[in-house]
C-alpha cells in the first residue's frame, strides 16, 4: 500500500529490492493504478522507471491514465502520456480517458500532452532517417573516392608485365639464343673469307716462283 499512500521512498526501496510491482489486488489494480488514482506523481515516476506498465488494465478495463483523469491529476496524466499511456483505450463501459475528463481544461491538457508526445516521436524518426541517409551518402563517397584513387595509381604505374609467366621467359630466352647464334655464324663466315684470301695469296706466290 506504499504506492496508495504516496510513500515514495518505500516504493523506491521495494523497486530496488526487485519487489513484484505488477502484483495486483482482487480487482487487478496494481501499484501504479493506486499511485495514479491518488495523484502521487513521484511514486508514479519511480514505478514507471522500474518498468511498471503505463497501459495495464484492471478488471473494469481501467488504465492508470483513466485513474489519474478521474482524480483530476493533470501532472500525473501528462507524465503517463509521455511514457506511452494510450488516450484511446476504452474501459468496459466504452469510455476513453478523454471521455472521463471532468472539465474542458483537463481534456485540453490530455490532448496537448498527446500532441507533444507524437511530435517528439516524429522528430526522432526524422532524425534517425536523416542520419541513415547521411551515412549512406558518406559510404558511397568513400567507395567512389577509393575507386578513383585505385584508378589513378594504376595509371601512374602503367602496364605491369607478367614476370611470372613462363611464356615470356621462353620468348626472352629464344631471342637471346638467336642473337648469339647469329653472331657466331657471322664470325665463322668472316673467318672463312680470310682463310680463302690467304689461300689465294699462297697459291699466287707459288706460281710466281715456278715461273722464275
């Protein structure tokens, strides 16, 4: 009964000790229903922080917001709405919290609190969407920049020869061998010409001696 009596410190102590804050009385009224009915704002705040259900129902279909509206507790109503209490929930008699408002000012307070909550939700959604879009743009720009850098590096380096290719090695080897062979053949032809010249000179000399 700490919630019903507004004993906030006792409520906090029970929450800290993991007491079952959802335990209900015979008519399914939980601690948050009692605190809301009596207008104990801080007790309601502590219970909500401990994960009490803002839309829990009694046997008559009453939510904590129904209870706060019936008691005319605007501050509790505003807190409950900010924490997700539903203005459209109907009790067993078919009444929403707005229907139970005793005066127009309380009804206006409920609607204003709901409008503020929805505006906050919309703002968060837009912010998340914007951050997501900006993140996608940044990723795209980084990818494009990386591709441009790679292309620039490839262009600066120029074509890369396939050093590991056995075909290239064989071709290079063949060219070298052919060059050596051609050189040797030229030397042999040159030497052969020299030998023939010397042979002709020797024969000519012999012919001259015989003639004398």
